């Protein structure tokens, strides 16, 4: 395989309004950094708008653009995994499609990587334009909570925007888990990683594809994937409740023998409800970990590729790529099957 100097991997979901500007800016940034020795991968994550037709149109006019159509919506982290699995560059830039992360920083990130002889340059957000106070506050709280409970040091205020070396990416691709928190996984692989401060811009067009529900799911994947702290908290909570129960028993015994016990159901119901709530919380946390084990035990591919347009060189080691068919919808032709 002849590796290009650079691969740019961009997962997309309902980003039709951004794609033309995104393609132009990323292409210009890549060309300024490495000349013509690059590839760009757009991954369509089951979009409901015209994202895939726009991708096909762009790929028809750009031989360095590879567009990948997943069979359904897999979610941002798995769509990004598909792009990382199928890219072939010596250096890999990960960037979102909404242009909040400026692709023009590529040259400076490459210079920082070379100067520090690093394998990962991760972008750290100094400011976040166009985001609500609630989003900023919850993001800051999430990163700091994650830093306290996880066993792996994950940099604060970072997203998936980063530049990676091929050996760091190969180490990342050796991790086959289903519930993926990629910024944490990249931190886990180690090697030399350096920060790159930048100011995050406002979204170019459209609406965010990460509503509160998806943010909570990602947070749960992050905590359960990189820490056993919730399970330890459950055991500590059980010990604390046991101690409290003993104290309550002593209080009841003293009241009974002294004749000062007061009959009533309010306090009893309060204790029952409180203990029930704690038990449900503990069972829920245990269920999260058991659920992850159940999903992992199936060993399903992480992603399913339906269509590819462009000169893709990578192999689907973590997912499944469907064979292209001939024009009549029959079996794969010899030429297309050989290039899959």
C-alpha cells in the first residue's frame, strides 16, 4: 500500500448544508500542508437529508475524496471509527463536519507534532462560540467529573479534533470494543501526546446533532468504559447504608426498652423509599456494566458499509464492507470484487 502523507476523516450526519464549504476548506488546508499527497474521507452516518447525494457529487469531481455510506445510523463514534479504519494516511486528522473546528489549523498542528516529536496533537478549546451557557456548563462539569473518576488521564475540554500518527492510530484500531469513547481511547493508547489550544468557532450551518440525550449516553459510555468508580461507589454506599441500619436498629431498641417509641408510618415509609431508591440506583449501575458485557459478547462488527465512492485503500478490520454489485444488481463483478 502506498500511503498518502495525510488522511482527513470526517463523520457526517445531516450535514448537506455544510459539505460544499467543508470540502473546499479542508481541501485547501490539506493542500497547503502536504501538497497533493492527501485523502479526505466523508462518512455518511445514515443521514436523512441530502448528505449522501452531495457527497457523491463532490467525489465525482475530486479524485482525493472518498465517500463512505454506512448501512444505517450507527452514531458519531462508530461512524468516526469506520473512517479511521478505512483511511490509509501516515498522519490522520479527525475533524467534525460542522466547521466549528477550523481545518486551517492543520499546518500548525503538524508543525507542533514535528517540533515535539509527538504521536498525537489534541486540540484544547479555549473558548466555545455560539454555544449556550447550559452546554458550556455541562461540558465543563462533565470533563472535570470524568477526570476524577476515570483510571485514564483524559485531557480537559477536548473533543475528537486531533492529529494522530499512523502508529498511534494502529494502536487505537487494536481496540475492538463496541461502546466507544474515542477521545478516551486515544488517551489510553499513550505515546507522546501534546495539547494544541484553539478557539472553537460557531457552527457553520444546520443544528447540532448532539442533543442532551446523546450527550448523556456518551457520558455513560465514557464513565463505564474507563472507570470502575460507579461500582466502587455502589459498594461504599452499601457499607454506609449497613452502618446506618445498625445505628437505626440501636435507636429503635433503645426507644423500645425505654418506652419512648412513637408509632407511625411516615418515618418508616421514608426509610423504605430511600433504601429502595438507593437499591435501584446500584442495580442500574451494575446493569450498565452487565449490558456492556452482553453487547461485547456478541462480537458484532462495529459498523456496516453499504457503498463507497472513491479510491479507498484501507481494509474494514473492525467492521463489514458490503461487496459492490454490478449494474443489474447481481453478484460482484471481478473488477469490483478485487478492489474491495
